[in-house]
C-alpha cells in the first residue's frame, strides 16, 4: 500500500517508524512496549502536530476533549465488495490460450475466442462472472479468491499486515479511496494496523495493547 492509496494510515506509519522505531531500534517485545509508551506521551503531549486540526499544537492541547470512539465490528465480510460491484461490467481480451486475467487470477473462457474482446458481468448473487461476447452469453465462471465466510476483524488486519494487502480492492473494483467518516474511525484503523504490523514481526508474543497515537487522525498533507 502506498501513501497515495491511504494517506491516513501511511502517514502515521512513517512517523512511528522514523521518530520511534528507527531511533530506539527495539529488539524485543518488552522494548517495543517501553519505547512506545514514551513515544506516546511525547507525541500526544509535546510534539507539535502539523495537521490542520492541531494548528502546530500537540494533539492533547489542540483537542483536550475527545469524542467517544465507535466500537469496531467483531466480524467483517471480506467478500462484501461483491454487493457493491454487483452488475459491474468489465471488458477483457481473450489471450491465445483462451484465458483472461482478473485481479491476478487466470480464467479459461474458450480457445475459439482468442484475440476477441469479451465482457464480464459480475453477478453477486451467484458469485460468478457471466461472460458475454457482444449480446451473446458464453458461460459463467466462479470468481476466484473469495473466502465465503465472515472473519474476525482483528484477524483480518493481522492477515493484511503479513501479506501487505491491507484490504486491497480487486482490480475490477473502483480504485478511489474514500476518507474515513471521522478521525475517531481513523484512529481505530491505525491502532489495529500498527498492532497488526507488530504481530507480523513477533507472531509468538501474544496480543499487543492498543496504542493511543493520533497521526492519522489529524494529518492533512
């Protein structure tokens, strides 16, 4: 993920990396806890914040009273994007082996259609791509990569941290990224993803405590 695709999270990650991890160089889980507590106090109470909301003041000075954060969902549906994109059409060129590519996955269509352009219709109810050549229906192929069941939200973030996907949207889907509904929502996202990245480095060390850091919530770069 790049700073362009999710500026809130990536801006926070950069600050935590440059101003904490690369200065103290922790090598154990206990050291991570210790330096993060020190950095948390410095960040929230002492460090001038250049985000628009803080006006170059530390977050706790600029916002002494914080709104209640909404509760995170206990589970998420990793396949929910199907409903959002139901009915979406996407053209593809059939290769000489009769296959097309969607989001890195190969789908066999028909060898006799090599070199021709087809249209994929995403059918959320059947979880298939309906394939058309002009107005003629060709076949349906099951969409690859679907999980088919809800996942605990924290497990999903840890999985994202290990794979680097961070909720990657399939290439068939829109690539625009909407801003969080509130800075509190963004804080929740940052906390989970920071913990997820630490878990990726220390998978055998148990759960990490939440980190109350504000970079992603107030930054506007």
